[in-house]
C-alpha cells in the first residue's frame, strides 16, 4: 500500500490530510474529501453510494450525485498510491482498507484502550501518558468545520469523545497532585465549552488548590449565570457540593502531595494600603490577545535606569482604554504602592482637555499630598517636582488615558525606575522618547463574533449566525461600534439581529444607528476631525471622494491638486491620528465608518470643490490607464479621447511588469471609478476609462466584469451621441459576449457595431467586428459564413497595417479550420499568427498561436511535432498568462504525452489542467478542455471518469450553443457508455453527434479521436 515516497498516513482529526512519507497528497475538491472522510470514519465497513451521497450533499443532492461520487472515488484512486487496494469496490458501495497505524482515528481508539488498561492495572501515571498521547492527535473538527450535516454529526460525536478523554486526564492529574499547571489548559477548554460542568468543576478545584479561592468561586458564579440564562437551570449537585466545600475550605478538597516533590505552603500576600483608582475591568473583554501579551511583555521588561513607558495608539473606538485597563489589572500586583488612572480627556465630547497643572494636582491628591496644613505649588514645574519626589522609591503604576501631546506626559513621568507608565492616545506621540508603542487596529472577524456572542448570548447568536457575521462587518470590526450595536439589541429584546443589520445597511443612517446615550461613533470621529488643522480637514474630506478601497500617493495628489510629496505628508498626518489606515507602504485606506462620517461633511458648500476634485481624479486615471495600455498592449489602435491629458505626476509605468502590477492593484478602484464617472455625468470619461480597463480585464480573464463595464460604456456612449465611441464600446461588448458564451447576442452586437463603423468609414472597427462575427458563427457551427467574415477581416487588417488585429483574426481562422477538420489550413493560419505575435512581442498571443498549431498538428497525426510545439508553449506559461490558455496548453500536453506513451507525464498534465479550468475559465474553453481530457481517459480505459468529463462538457457547450464541442461531447459520451456496456445510451448519443457533425460538414475522417 506504500508508494515510492513512503508509507501512507490518513489524518481526519482536523483538516483531512493524506501523507505519503513526508509528502502531503492533493485530494481534489470538496466532494473527494467528503467521500474519503466518510469511508475513513467507518474504515473496514462497506458504505453504499447512497450513504456517501447523503454525506456529500445532505438533503438536496443533484441528479448526477451517484455518478459524481463514483467519479470522486476514481479520482482518489488515481491520487492515492495503491488507491485501488485502499479504496475497494464492494457490492453497491465502497470500503476503505487501512491499518491501525495508518489512520489517526484508529490510533486514537487504541490509545484510549491503553489508558483504560493502565487504570485497570492500577497505574494512573501510565494512563496519563496514554491520554496525553491520545489528545495530541486532535487537530480540530472534521474538515475544519466545512462539512455537511452528516459529517457535522460525526464531528460532534468525536468532539464528545475528545472532551470525555480530556476530563478523565484532568481528573487523573488532579489526583496525582497537580493544580496550578492545569489552570491554563482548563480555562481554554472551559471557554470553548462554558456549560460543561465537569470541566468547570475541575477548573474550580485547580484554582482552589493553587490558593485562588476567590477565582474558584467566580467560576461557579459564572457557570450558574450561564446555565440560568441559556437553559433555565441551576448547576448540578456535584458542582454545588464542590462550591460549598470551597466556601467551607473543606480539608477533603486538599490536593495529595505530588509524588515527585513535597508540598509547600503558598506565601501570604502582603497587606497593601495604597490608592487604586483603576477603572472597572470589563467582564466580557474579548480578543486582543496578541496586543495584550505584547503590552505585558513590554511592561515586565526590567530596566533599572528609568520608568518604563508603554503607549497605545489607535483610531477612536478601537478599544485602547479597555486594553490598557485590562493590562493594568493584570500588572497591579507588581505595584503595591498604587495603581492610578487619570483621564486627560483629550477626546471627550463636550469637555476641554485636562491641563498639566490640574492633572498633577489630581495625582498628588490621590497619593495623599499635600498633607494637613500644606498647599500645592502654584506652577506646573513645582507640582511636577513634588510629584517626582512623592513617587521616589515607590512602585506605582500610572495609567494616563486620552493624551493629546507628549509635553503633558513628560510632566507626569515619575523619576523612579520601579514605576510603570501606561499611555493611550489616538495619535502616536512621536516626542515621547523611550516609549514602547503598540498600535491597535480593528478586531478580527473571529474576535468580533466572540464579542457579539459574549454580550448577546450564544442562543440569540446561534439563531441568526449570518446576521451576526453581517453585523460585525457593518460595524467595521470596530469595538466601540460593536458594543453600541449589541447594547441596542440588549435594550430591545424584540429586535432581531437581521432587523438591526437591515437598518445598518443604509449608509445614510448608519452612524445614527451607532449611537447610544453618550456613546456615538460620529461624535468620536468628529473629535478626531476637529483636532486637525484646516488644510488637513479639507484634504481628509476630499480624499474620501476616491471610490476605491486603497489610495496611493499619486492618485491622492491628483485628487488634492498638489505635489506628490506634499500629498504623502498629508496622508501621513492623517495616518498619525488614525483617520486613515495603511494596509501596506505607499497605500492608504479609510475605514467604512470613517467614510460614512466624511459623507456627512459634504453638502452644497463643498459641491463645487468636490466636483473639481472628482474631475481631476478622472483625468489622472484616464492618463495613467492610457500609459499602462501603451506598455501592455502596444499593438492596440490609439483613439482620441477628447479629454486633455492630466498634468498630475504618474507612477512609473514604463515597464511591462510595473504596468501589470499597477493595473492589478488598481483594478477594484478603477471599476468603481468608471461607475462614479457615469453617475456624476462624466460620460466621456466613463467610456474612455472603460475602453482602457477592458484590455486588462480581458487579458486577466475577468469576464463578468469585462461584460458589465462594456454595457455601461455602450449606455454612456449612446447618451453622448458619439458614434465613434459607441462603435468601440459595441466592439468590446461583442468580445465579452464571445468569451462568456453569449453567441447569439454577440452576433447582434457585432452586426450593430459593424454598421456603426461603416457609417463612420472606420475600417479598423469594421474589420474588428467582421472578425468577431467570424468567431461567433464559427462557434455556432456556421463555418462557411464564418470563413467569409474572417477572410474579409484579415485582408482589411493587412491593408490597414494592423498586425495585432490581424494576428487575432488569424487565431480565429486557425480555430475555425481546426473545428472544420481542415488541419493543414489551420496549421498555416496558426503559424502566421505566431510570427505576428513574435514581431509584436506579445507572449500571450504567441501562447494561443502555439496551442492552435499543436491542435492542428494533432489533427494531422504529427504527434512528435505537436510535442515540440507544446514544449515551447509551456515555457511561456506563468502567472501573468490567462490561466484558461495555460489550462488548454496542459490539456493538449496530456493528450500528446499519452499518444507518445508517457502515461505518468500525461496524468500530471491532465490533473493540473483540470484544476486550472475549474478555478476559473470560460464555458467555451472549459468544454473543449474537458473533451480533450475525456478522450485521454477513454484511451486509458477510465470510462467512468471520461463519462463525467464528457457529460460536463456537453452541459457547458449546450448552454452556450458551442455546437462543435457539443458534438464531440456527445461522441465521447457514446464511446464511454459503449465501453461501460450501455449500448442503447451509446447509440442514442452517437446518433445525436452524427447529426451535428453532418450539419456542420465535418467528415468522419477529420474528426478528433
């Protein structure tokens, strides 16, 4: 059962994994994983196909589900070394054959048996070792939670077995004298399973035996509250008796001494009489684990030279104070002379910031200064000196909240090296020398979900999980927004989460919804905004006009109408106060709630300036996309835009790689920008920007966006009444229809575009639309009509000296001849297209031409030549290429490798081709690719898998009217069905295929085999 790389290992206690020695095997998609998982869960047992269908799809399987299960098993057998011996066909189903050492679940069971035997033999230490080894196998729930209800039920059962083993382990370790070392692990399990009374009792006992009686009693109070809220019950009798025993300090609860060390009494805590004015530490503090550990690490770093300073900065509402308070409470025990909090109110609505003198006076009074009959110095310097003298030799923790400037902090800084100063501020106070800074951003989606559940309760959230996730997203994962939203829901028990989500979806009222009492997102942001100088406020408002997610310094400079360096300085000032974020160097973005706030600042007084800024931005992007297209698509025809080029500075777009990276990064924002242009009445910008952007979308295979943008451009061009721009837009829409398989619609679009071009006397566009018509009619099987269109287009493009357009038309002509079965003509057209692509330096065009040439050579039976051609094509395949073209190259490579008796190489090419095609490819190309691989599988006598591929190809080709591949799919279905013994079905499909081939005029001796 072992392949060449080592023994097989199957792991299902977590993400499903199959290993061959040190190599992790690829299993395919979700269907393969679920089928294998179910077989492994019941290893050695035959599972009928119907049971596997239920596991994969639950209650709504497709009609082809049994066939897809069989196909998945066949695929797994190919991927797993010795797969036919591991996945055995038995009667109406399948059985997996694995040994105990090959499957982690079997090993899990074996180790549990070892623990049971050790206990029976009176050896608890050996049982502990066995249980620890058992639990070490666990990596998480089955398929990491991405499963069907059937698998989810199995996952719950296994989780119950894991928890039972964990409870037994903790029970044994408590019995062996352990206590404090168990607390961390027990807390983690209790957090994951808050209603599990056995675990809670073990945690209480571990805490009590560690000298933490109060913490143990808090655990009981917490579980009692949860049981009452969630289930309406009280804790069980065992937990109640344990609680009573802890209250009485019952001797029965004392731990037995560890066998390896003598017990020692806990040191008595010193009596501390010192001021403590720290705010309340939130009981439902959630997340920020990384930041908290980082903060505690800085705070605990020993430094005998000066007071340690740890400062936290972040945007308003991000939870800086909450984090600082949590850390202060954790650190309080190390500062017995006082733990003092002071709020400088730098960003408190309706209040003025606290002055340095007032802050010092407050702190001194908290420390009991001045004494009876004494007065404070009048000046700040005198008070600061008295403050430093008061703290000399003491260990005091000082939490300074909402600071706005470093000067005040420096006056409050103790002189004692044994003190700790914690500071929170919205802006990073760069003048605060010697500070360790921690910037906190947004919470993660997981932390946000936990916070919502902690506040609203698990039952309410589990009833609306999708709405809870959407609520977190609409709150922008900002702690203050989440707390306001959840507080509103707690105050309105009749409101559902979905109801509040629907209210928050309206951006015009979102900030109003996120307001409760004195807490308000809008008020919080307004204080940050008002703290800016006038120029920064104007820039902040203007930058929000950018429709994209990310803003680089060049587009910001164009929008603001200033030099790039000045624009960058402006962005950095806004970054310092956390009104913008920086996902990476050189890029800036605004939080969604910040954008909503900025919209409230715009109105009639700003309309003229806003309009001018938008026009500057549109001019900049039109000029930049023109420059990028010149580099990436040098053979395209230049057209006047009627818009003067922008004078703004452009990024470096002089090299192909730089232009590609820029287009990819700006892609989402450019789509939004075209929509902004169209909605703001800048139709000419919309059409011209769309024309430039569709070159990129087409090259990268973003077909739906390509079509959407073309339709918008056609609408805008019609409003303009500009026939030239309308013709270009129709031409691009025609290409989109072709790539998406909308051939009949595409014929109408192309015919209209041709007529517009003829009215304008625009032979370039006319030739292009004729070529497009040839493409459509070729795919619809109307070969003679298609040939006329393509020959006219090629002749015209040669006369117009348009080598790029001619190359594309020659590619279409080669495809036409190849589908028609005229392979010599197809090869000649492909060679001409390749020569032109090389002259133009178009690697993508060369790849397509090489692929077309290999198809023609295969049709001619010149397999060795096709092999050489495909080797050249594969050298061009990288991430910059259209992955659909790459997939077709690999599929043809699989075909030729098999014909030349290289089976392993053929299988590798086929797997990679199918993976790429499924990741995203046009229906046209995917249908052709699946037919190619289907023929490969038929020759390998893997008829069931071939049947599945030809079936999928037939569905795709039929849906878009691609008659040639529809015919080949039917022929493939007939061949596979005949080999599987279904003669009637085979005859029916063969007759349908023959009817299509005859209608298209493809003779039997010219058909692909």
